[in-house]
DNA sequence: ATGGTAGTCCAACTA
C-alpha cells in the first residue's frame, strides 16, 4: 500500500495538478492539507471519477483537510480529542484534522497551526494543539499497542537544524523553537516515528520551499511535512520518497508530496 | 537585468 501526504495550498486552484499527480503516482491513500475550501466547495466528483473515495473537512477559506482513498474510508472523524484547543475571537474549532481507517490503517491528515511568531497567541495555540495530539496518540497506543496509526501532514516544525536551509535565517522564528521541537520529539517518544527520514536523509532534504525569493531553485527549503507511524506501522515501511519534482513548474504547491510504501500485513 | 509569491476574494489576511 502506498500512503502519501501533501499540503496542496488550495485544492481548487490546482485541481488538475493534484489529480494528475494522484493518477500517475499510484497512491492508495492521500492525505491533503490546506484545501482552502468549505465542504460544499470541495471538488469531490473529480476524485470519485479517478476511483477514489473522499472525506473532507473544511469550515471556511482557511485550513481544510481531506483523505482520499481507494482502499476504503471508514469511521471518519474530524476531532482527534474532545480537548482540541480552539482559536480566534470568538474561539472556535478549526478544520485542521480528519481521520479515517483506510486499508486497515488509522490515518490522520493533520494541518498543525503555524504559530506565526513566538509572541503570537497562535504560537500558544500551536503548542496546546500538539499536546492534545500527543495525549490522544498515547491513548490510542495504550488501548492497542499493535494499532496501525499514521499521523501525517504539515507539522509546521523543522525538528532539527538539518531541516532548514539556514539556521541563522530562522533565529527567533517559529518552526525551529525549542518548545516546538520538544513537542515534535514528544510525539516521537509517544511511539510515532518519522518513517520517511531513513529513506530521505539530510541535510538539505526538504518538503517545503517558500514561493518568495526563488527559494526552490536555490534549494532553500524546510522539512516540515511528515509521516509519523506507530510501531506496528513502522514495521511495514519498506520505502519512502519526497517528490521534489512536483514542486517544479507553473501552478505548483509550495509543498512537495511525501510518499511511504507499506509492505502487506504479515 | 542586479530583478523575484501565492491563495482566499477585492482589502487584508494567511502562509
């Protein structure tokens, strides 16, 4: 089974590219982030025509997450915990998570809050959101240590200095702060390993390149998109790639797709 | 030449 995650930065603005990529990449399950639309605006039929089921969660023009699957899509949930923090004035839930069981794997498509700046309320929200995710993950593995769980998506964290093109450039910025990195490590310590890294070593291996300042051709990116797998899922991983080619050309998302190959269940 | 973003929807925000 091939499982992918991709922050598409608007599914409507680049629907043709998204469909073409899914079609030629032979992926069974794709987690999308930043669909940037409400449910009623999501172009579901185009995915159905390709032979995939879709579950989407979008509340406004911001955020938005989806799961696309041709191996089943069951038990959809848009809340990994009753304690997911809210944001805004008034505080409200945002469309940053959707989970479903696809081909026996519990897949969560996640769009972690950006944080904006270290002084912004959004940064506090980001850390609280990550703690709620960690707590939920501990609960799932506590109930069933053999559960096949994949926490995938845009984590908006560069876990190590090797995951940014220039450490000095990001001094004092979000994505690289110690509390964010500690939150990422806590997810790993809870049992959710970065299953891509062994197949995509760094430094200089990235999943995101800012649209500005010609960051992509200069190879100045960040590694912030991940597939984190529970122990039973890790055991099935036989390969992984970051599809840097998809970042090229007119109409590309600023993120590249990340793909993991899973061996059949033993 | 010494430059240089893109999405949501039209003013400003988000990333």
